[in-house]
């Protein structure tokens, strides 16, 4: 699954920050996420995806729950907004 990050500004403009943020998961035995936001399920369960963005003037962190389940055929990944 591909995760994305966007910056929203007071003038209603938006920019894609997907490749400018850092990505991490709390439990690497459940899922991993690479520097481009691509998630890979490794084990069944729930973990938290953490996204961090900072410049000289601002710093922002966001987190979302990621539930990984393995049906009989293939893998299913879903993000739950918190």
C-alpha cells in the first residue's frame, strides 16, 4: 500500500510532501514502511505509522493505526485515521 503526505496551507493550496517526510512504524514485526511511504505487511496485527516533517521553522508529526490481516488469498492493509 502506498501512503502519501500533503501539506495544506491557509490559502487553500496543497503540496505533496510524501518524499520529504520521514516514515516509521512502531512494531516492525507487523509492518514496515520505506522512505517513499510504501507499506509492507509482515505479520497480522495492529501497529502505528508515524510521519514526521520538519523545516527550520516548523515541525509536525502525525500518526495513524495500520491493521494488517492476511486472508486466504493475498494480503490486505488498511489505514484507520485517528
